[in-house]
C-alpha cells in the first residue's frame, strides 16, 4: 500500500497552481503525469511553497480531456461548468476535491527537498526511507495541526516503522523520533507492567535508567522505551539493550537525570518505588530517574504537571491561547469563555462547585469578570517558566510571548496533546459529581468484612513499604460508592459511612506481626439479587485502559485490594445492575451516572450473543453453521460494513433480517431497513440526498436511519443494501466508504464514542424536507442540530450489510471496496437440510440487546497493542509470509488489511469457540480479505494459487502438475477440506481450464 502522496509544486509551475484552483476553493486540477497509478479516492497533499499554500485533497475524477492551443502554448479544458487554462501541453487532467486548505506558516519549508521526482508516498516498506518520511510528516503536521489531514499524518507516522517480525534485522531497528513517540512508549510499557506482562516484570530489576512521563504520570525503562516498534518481549533482541535506546532518547535533548540534592529527587524516587511495588517489584539500588525539564516547552509541561493550583484554568487558558494564535478573529478571552459555555451546553459541570467560573452567568460575556479569572492562571503559567514570560498581556489581551513562538512551532502538537490529556483527566472526577467510586478485591475476607460492615487494609507491606492499593483505603471519603468483588463475581455494593481512617487490624482478620497497623472504612453492604459475573464486564472495563485500574488487559482482576473507577467503568457495571433494589443513598449516586438502559436483563458476552442468535435462527428454520455465524459476528465488530456474496436464493437478505431481529432490531421499531439498490444509481444522491431548486435538502434513503441511530445511541441499527452491485458500488457508495474509514475514538459527554467525518452538514440539517419522514425524526432534528453543531457523521451503532450476486447483470468490485469490507460467501448449500420439523415448535424470543454487544473495540493498531500485542504480532507475521507470495502479481495487502485482520482475530479469540478456532479464523481472513483480490490470466496468478494451496494444504506438493490427472487429483484433495482450500483449488482448476480465474466466477 503506497498510502497518501505528497506533491511538491515546482516554482516554475506556480502560475498554473493559481490558475487551476476553482474560484470557490472547492477543487484543484493538475495534469495526470504523476498520478496515473493513483485511484479515485486516493489522498494527496499538494504543497506550493512559492504561493505559500498547502492543500489536503482527494482524487475525485480522472481523465479529463483537454484541448491544446499551440499558438499560445496553453492547455484548456472544461469541468463542472467552469473553464480552465494551464501553461504547456498536457494530455489529461485530474480533479482533486479540496478537503482542507491551509497557508504555509511564515518561514516554513521542507527539511529536505523532494528532488526531481516532485512526489513521494507517506508510507514506505523501505526502512532506509523511514527517517525521510518522518521528516516530511513532521513538516506537514506544522501546517495541518488538526482535522482529517492531521489524522492521516498520524496514521502514516504510526505505520511507517517495520519492526514487527520475530527476529528484527539490525538494519531495520527503528528508534523513537519525537517526544510524543517516547511518551507513548512509556505508556505502553507501563500498561503492560500493570497487567503483569512477564517481560516487564523481569526487566524491572535489571533497569538502571527510568524515564518519567509528565503526560501520563508514569515511568518506563530505557531497555524498552527507546525502540519505536519492537514488542515488549523482544526489547533485547539482537543484543540490544538500554544503552542503544538511551542514544536515541538523548537525540531529543530534553531529558536530564535527577541528581541527589535536586528538589524533586526524593519525591520521584519514592514515586517510582510505589509504582513498581504494585507488582511487588523494586528498582535497582543505583537506579536513576530522567525527567524532561530541559527545553522551555518540556520544562513548562513538567512544571505545569507538578503545579496543582488552578489546575483547569491554566490548561483552558493555554487551549484558548492556541486557538487565538490559530485564528485571532476572537480574543483569548472569548475562546476561554466558549470552552466553559460548551461544557455547560453539554450538561457538564464547568468546574468545581466552589470555583469562580461555576458561580457566574455563562450565558453572557463579561470582559471584566473574565479578567478577574484570567489573572491567576496568567501568573501561574508564567511562574512555571524560569526564563521569559510565556504569556504577555497588553491592551489587546493575552497572547503568547514572541520569543517562544519559534519553539512553539516545533512543539505545539506536544503541548496541545498534553493540555487536552490533562483536562480530560481533571474533568473525569468533576463530572461524576459528589462521590468517587471504588472496586475492592476481597476473596477470603469478603464474608468477614461484610458481616462487620467495613473494608480494611494494612498500612505497609512486609518490608515496611507503603502499597498503593492499600493506601487507597485511606483516600475513601464518606458517601463514596464501593463495588465488592469475590471469586469471579461482583457480589455487593456499599456506601462509605466514614472517611478512611487509621485503625488496627480487626480481630477476625488473620494477619502477621508486621501488618497490625492499617486503614479502615465503615460501610453499608447491599448484596445484589443477581451477582454480576466478571466475564460480563471485565473486558469492557479492560478496554478503558484505566491507569491503576482493577482489571488487566485480558479482562481478569489485578492483584491488589482497592482501586478507583472512573465514570466509564461505572457505566459498564451499572448496565448489569437493577438499581431499583438499592437503598436511596446508593441509588441517588448511581442515577447521576448516565448509563445504558438495561433491557432483557443484561449486555451479553460475545459467546452469549452467538448462542442466542444461533438458537433463534434455528428455531425459525434458517440453516447456518455456528462457524459462519461467529465469522459474521466477528466481521461486524471488526468494521460495521460486511458484504455477503453468493448465488441467488441462498438466503443472504433473509439472514441479515433474521440476525437483526434476533438482537431486537426490526422494521416495526425502525431499527432495521432494506434498501434495494437500483441499476441507475450513478452517484450518492439516492442514498444521501440532494438540494432541490428551492434549496431544500431532499434526504436520501439512508438519512432516516442515520438520524434514528444518532437519536438512540445505545441500540444497534442495521441497514441491508440489497443487491448492492446492480450499480457500480464506487459510484454511489464511494464517499460513504471514505467516511467510514475516518472512524476515531472521541469523548462525547464523558463517553468514549466512535465518530466519523460528517455525512450531513448543518445546512442540510437546517433545510431538510421532512414531509416524507415520520414526525419523530422531525422532532429529533433540532436537538441533534444543537448537540452536533458541525453536522452528523456515521453513528457507531449503525451497521451496513451488503448482499451481492455475481452474474451478467451485476458489476465487479474494485480493490477500494474489497479492502474496506469483509466478503463472506453464501455458496455452501445443502438442500437436504431443514426438511424435518424441530423437536418443539417454540420460537426463541428476540432479545433487545445493547449496542455495546457489537461496538468496535479497536480502530487503530495502537488500540489493539494496548490489550493484546501477541495477536497483532502473530497476524502481521503470517500476512508478511503471504505478501511474499502475493507480490508476484501485485496482490499483496497493506496496513488496513493487516489491522482489520488482527482485530478480527482478536474477536475470534474472545468468542473462544471450538466451532471457529484461531487456525480456522485466520483461514477466513485469507478467504475474505485476500482471495477476492486475486484474478487474471497471467502465469503469476497461477503461481500465486499454487503457492497458496501449498501453504494451507502441504499435501498438494505431492501432486505432479504435469500429470494428466492433475485436475482430478486436485478435486479429490480439496473435497473434504475447509472453505479456503476449496476456494483456492477451484480457482486454480478454473485457471487451468479457462486460462483465467476470479474469486467471483466459481
């Protein structure tokens, strides 16, 4: 996969650049010389340093015909009703849709020129090119600091390193290149350590150099964090150790060793010891701690982290200063004010109850009131700098001091990230309001402590050291809520009757001489009528990746006693509770936590969903294997777009309908819809809609379901695009596919949601003709317009399943479509099945399941690495082997397929069913993501099929290709094999007989 392309306009062509921009700045045109290998939908960054412009674009149309005027040496063409002209003779032009347009910053330039080629790709498989590409990405991020372009650049930065193989060749080792890169490595190691990863436990006693992250407030060892992409358990491969990575880290020139005598020395030594003690480890006696406080921006981040006073005001002011620097049409005062108004509009607390900002009227703008608030963070931020003031104040208001602007240009992204992270963390506690929530692991002490009405822990460990999760007992406040875990179940909930206080070990708690002194909280236990199994909530809480949380990455409990919970974790627990049974004091606090409405008793585990749907379909006489059902479910969780292919009459559309009904989405409740695709669909207007001559927006067939799903985000919605290839999918669905690809996690009203680029603009929502839409949607639109002022994207609870037939009436799929979906075949037909009545005629009832039963957990490889790096590594290695085979005909897969294959395999592992084990699961990956790409008549295609068959059916090596019975021998060999060997064999036989083969034609 080449990835997005950069095009650097030469100075000699800059006049053409201006001439080829549309007057409304919506489109840009250029000759196709450098873009003939590109496809519709490919992303391109266009840079014209001479004119100081940078565009982030998408190829929308190719092969625009031209007319050349020899007398004036100019090429002319017409498109979208406009005429264009460019110097010199050019045969064809391309239309680029401008997604984002920015001015190049003053004094901005490339670190290295592109040379005579003028173009380069952001992604590369050549390790020697990685450094150059990282420099290009860094340059572009200075221009595109946010938005879709920034996300593409971040993705490119993540995907560049290629150090995932079992043995890492020395010349392919990649080291960290940026401060944020290093912070993320510290976070990855720290999360793995808290989860008890064996390699991290081993390295703790070997490490002499520890690095502290001010962003994540945790530590990482030099033996691991200096590498960019080497898995945790391979951090010493090829004899490399901490010395190698320290060289890489030292190039950042921003870390210094804390020396004895430094004011922070004792504090961070103790902090490191407490962190390692969470897994009963301790640092080496000569361990040194490195802290980032050398560069001015690093020093600012470190000092801001240490400084506790006016915590939120400082960060909101910095956020406002950045907004003012980006767009000075508003003052820092106004941007500061808008932040708190936005929180209030979303029913979030502006700040702590006793803060100034919470006590004044946020509906009006009062300059003098804001001045009285801003002076304090103004002083606090400047006090965090030992040198010049960071902010200055004059008649025009507050702004960054000019001398630090250059350094801000280099490190603004780091500081922005730091600010947002700290603000999110600060408000987690604020938004829960009047109490904190805790999780206590009790085990053998549960009955004793329940009967006594308390929780208790020692103050120190056997060697006299304080233990973090024991000290938490002392931090509990009266009114806090505690969930009690014992032997695989949450058994009770209690409210703290006292603050945590010092108290000797109770007589009925056994112990040792060293743990006599302790901490205690008196509580009122309330046991659940139905205890909550850990398996129903463990993995969901693990996916939140809580710092110092109770659950490890595998969904099991961490060793330790008392852990704090954030609101997201409490929501997950609440979804399994019936709060009506609780006492008023606990019920009141639980009601403050927004939650998924419980229907039919629970959010079901993966395995339970599969069993329920299978039983429901079987009771209705629908024939499907358990393996096929698991496969469909895991594909749906991997990405909310699945294609079902097969001959007509195999029940593809009926299956989608029955699956949706089984989980509570029906046409009667408007949560399931079939949209028949027509052959005359040439664009997306039938799906998305259009503006008519009266400037009213006429919504397409997709819009009502999109609005309903947004209005009811806790329930799943399903759309079946029936016979979706009667028209060319690229013509009517291409834009929508690109939007689905923009998915990212984002906090909305305190909840982690999957969001996309917008489908509906505010103008379309405001001018929508609702005459043919039910009244309910008309009522929702104003509220959604207010809640989503920038427009509506694809909601995370909306799922698309396309059905396709492959015959003379339909169109084939491009690789763009195949890359973006799993393609499942429904060709396994057994006509003799289903001819007997079931033992009883009772139909299994539907269950109105929650969206969490289907929600994607992973959108990027980083999401998966945080919980299961082993699966990511295994899948990558297998695909690399296959890419060697596939490369013979240019059929190899790229990063998107790699990532989605790894996500799918993780879901298969989570279901943990013998009906579809991990070996069979990977064969499904190959069948659904790789085999549809293989077609043609070249000798290389035949070679690929033979090699793939040998890979998955080693016995095929014994079949002589020159034998007259070769085809018959092949048929006999694959007859009793799985779906993948059969598909490979059938495609190979077709090639031998017809000289051509395709996934779709057999």
